[in-house]
């Protein structure tokens, strides 16, 4: 009975999560009603590490506080009943019909050491929690890999039916395709760099369930480790009566590997409150109830392990920041952040690499960085104008950022933010280098007063005939670096006009002209 209730609850929260995920995309209006960031706002690990790395409280925090209170009172109910990634782990584990290993691997300490590493590094202003946090990892994986893969596979299947032109079948398929376009599929096929790596990494995590059920949750999840610490004195406790005959049925059914057959020496911090042990006990000897009596064996991580993890967290900070890219004026010029981004140091302290801003970018220009911001900034958003530009009248990325790394800007403020500066390569520009008319960059420039202006000149072509051309120039004061000129430039390969981060509003150092 309890197992079925838990499964229904898990299914409900997974459906809510996926529905919010699908809502986190543009439907034609510059406003998102219910972005999936609400799950990240309820994540205590994200909130804790962001507060530690920035030395600032930020809102909202009520959802995270509510989850903490629920964990302190009831134990790891979030892991067992709510977490969408945990539900996917359960589903993946069910695919293996063979008998899974019942011998515990005794690796629970790893997730606590990862948690110590993340907290200590955040104390020294290095925000790495988003790389391992289960909710950020799930949203990033779905956004950058799984959802684009699903969309391209779905469209390919319907294209087959459309090209066959079979009466009735093609009509029905087109009807279903139209419904999917309005509900699940995005308007444009999303493409992202590192999609294959991100996807294989995520699928690899799910595949670990074939070795042991909820392998990630038991041994690697830092959020689960935080919940384990908070649940040590939960008032929802498990008790075993004298009728227990040690058959081991509870151990085989336990999702968290909490060794429930050890009776008073069971691992309370690993209990996910799934209550499977209550359901499967043939002697009906297991009970869950409210009491103040702390139970279970003490959590022993070992002093050397904890000290080693703390040292690793401290050493990671200078190790990741000795790159010459950290010097003023030496940053990668292609590191173009979304409008509303904080200055680079503050941005990296807040960005959890969840990928929501990239998912909502209506042109696909926001891509996950690799080494543009060094390893500290891996998977953080960077605008790649050759792929897509920053839409002039779009503010969606600021609306979905859960930690304020990208500020939510009103449209009238956003259109004035400079994220970079366009520069013309005269050696590739058609009017300059090849005496060929072209005014595309000026035509597409979105600023009210064009930041690209045209100079009418008379030149001689190869035949010696005078040709009147309009040669483009960039107004340094008006250009906001949106990148549409680079996106639309007809010169293939390396475009004749390109945007770099120089001149960005968020930096006083990264400027072309002295004030």
C-alpha cells in the first residue's frame, strides 16, 4: 500500500517537473509563466553554496527552507518521494530483470566527501555545486541533450510518414504532429555544443542502476548527503519488533542501502523513507512512526577522508584560478555573456550551469562554454553569434535564472545593455575587399538609430569601371553587440563582421576606448 502511494507521488512530481520543463521555452511572448527553476529554488544545496560563495542572501529562499524543515522532521522524503532524478533512477533500475547485487558496496561516504568538497570550495567563493547537484544536472542534461535528441528523432519519424504520402495514415500522422508542435516540441530544433558528451554522461549515470539500484543516490549525490546529515535526528523513525527473523527481505527492498536488517545499527542517514521494508516484511515486524528517539548507527566518515576532502576543496580554488584568462584584459574575447549578467567574478559565483537560459534562448545563440571561461566556467552560458544572436526584444534568460547570475531586466533596460562590440574585417567584407554591393549588416541592425552606418564611395572594379558602393562602419557608442550582424553575414565560414565581448557594460576593464 505504502509503495503504491509513494510511486504515485513520485509519478506526480515527475510529471510536474516535466511539464514545467516544457513550459520553460518561448511560446511567442516575452514572458514565461511557470519555469522549471522552481525546483532549483527548492534545492537547499544550491541555495547554501550560492550564499557561501557570494556572501549574500538572495530570494526566494522559502521553498528551500520548507524542504529543509521537512527533512529535519521526516528524513529524506525528498529523495524517496519527490526528486525527479531519483524517480528516473528507479525506472532505470527496473529495466534490469536480473537479480541485483544485495551485497552493499559500502561507498556511502563518497557522497559526503563530495558534499564537503563543494561546501568548502564555495566558502572560498568557488561555485561548483551545479555540476553535481541532481536537479541542476537533470535540467542541464534534458536541455542540452535529451530534449533536442527527442525532438529530432520525433520529427524524423513524422517526416517518414509525410514523405510516404499514404492516405489516412499520413493525415493522422500530421494531425498528431500538429498537436505535438503545440504542446511538447519547440518551434525550432535546438542544437547545442557538447550535446553528445552531456547526453552520454547523463545516460551513464542512469546506467549505473544496472550495477546497483539508485547507485548515484546512494554513493555520489551531494544533495542526498546534505539531506542525510539533516535527517539524523528526524522524528519519523523506523522500529523493528522482536518478530524479526533476519530473513533479509528488507535489505533487498531498501532503495538507499541503509542496511535495515542490521536493526539498531541500520544507517538512518541513508534511509529515503521509501517504506519498502514495511511493505515486504513477511513477519510484519517493521513500523514507521514519530518519536524523538534517535536511531541507527553513527555516521563515521573518517577524519582523514574529511580533512582530505576539505583540503581538496580549498586547493581547487587557486588551481582553477591561475589561468591567464583571469587577468584583466586577458579574457577570451569570445566570452560573450547574456544581457543582465553580473561581472564575470560575481557571475561565476552564482551560475550553477543548469542550462535554463540556453533552453529559452529563442535563436539558439546561447551555448554551453567549454574552456572560454576556463574550467571554473564550464557549461556556463556564452553567446555564439555565428549560431544565433541575442534577440533585441527578448528578456527570457533573465527570467529563468534561479540564482540571479543573470539579472531579470525590463525590456527598456535590456535594450541598452552592451554585451559586446561588432568589428568589420575589411579583408573579407564584400564592399571593401571585392567591390561587391552588400548592406545586410546594416539592414538587420535592430537599434533604433542604426549602429551600423553606410558610407557611399566610388571605387574601380577590375575592368576599371567606376562602381558606387555602400561600405559599412560600426558606431562604437550605439553597438550593443547583439550579434545579429554576424549571424546574418552572407560571408560563409569566418564572417566579415564579428562580435567580441569588448565594450560590455558589465566590465570596466574590458573596454576599447578610455573613458
